[in-house]
């Protein structure tokens, strides 16, 4: 929209235009050696006045004797479904306070989702399949993204304002200091970020025909 058109708009419309959530950030996450890091959480916490997030629903599948996805980021108050897509039972648990829970041996979809109403880091396991591992990061803010295989994570539709940018990974070797971010209404800011991540422990799973296990 050109400047003279904007100037012709009534004041009420301008107010709306200023309030639009038009800023975005993109983070490129790499190891100190420059290798792209997948499954990093990029989280934007407003410096003041956390908005009330809309209630959400998420899904973590058990498929081919693995959790999918490996990392799920949710806003506090999200209910997560744990559908079992395998032809045998799983037994999902978390020992991570304060989000401790257990879904005892089950097939198909459990009747109720699990409510994640406390922020924090949650490790998921399965009592039957030792190698199964997944993570949930429960955050306060509605603004977050997960890096893809290329190490890139983008958060869109951000209101202008001051934020703290948090970088986290389930296998990080050290805590990364938050970065202060100041966003104007139409900013698209880029951040090159570094995090040292341990390799995923390889726990060998038995062949798929091992008696339904
Ligand atoms: Cu299992």
C-alpha cells in the first residue's frame, strides 16, 4: 500500500493497520561447527504482558515403534492426544515434574488427551519399547517454532514490541542465553544462532517381526 493511500485512510483504519501482527523472525540454528540443528525450539517471550493463548490441541503418534514427532512445542494449557498407530500396545509415560503422567498399556487412541498445564521440559518414554523417546516443551507464549532439518525456524504474525528470544534443544549441552529482540510492526528479522547439541543416543530396536514387539 503506497504512502498516499495510507494517508487517506480514516484514523480508525490506521489504528487497525498498526495493530496488525505483521512482524516475523527467522532463526538459523547451527552447531558451533556450522551444522544445521533440527528440533531446536525457538521461543519468543514478550518482555511484558503475556497474551492469553488460545486453547490448542496437539498430537504425538506412536508409529513404527517410535514417537512422532520427536519434539513438540505447545503453549501451556494444550491437550495432547497420543494415538497408537501400531498393531500392538504402547505404555507412554513422563517422569518429568510437574507434568508427570502415564497412559497404561493401550491400543488405538486413548479416550482422553493429556493436559499440559504447567510450563517446562517433558521427556516421554514407553515402558514396552526402551528406545522410544520424545520431548515436549511447554511454554507460556503463543509464539514459537521448531527448526527443520535445514536448521531454520520462522515465527510469523508477531505484534510489534520487545521480546526475549529463547533457544532450547532437548539434547543441548549448555543453556543458551536469551537474546533481546525489538520488533517494529513490519519487521522481518533474521538471527544466526548457535547451540551445542549432543548426538541422539542410539538404542537399537529389534526387527519389526519380533513377536509384536
Ligand atoms: Cu511403545
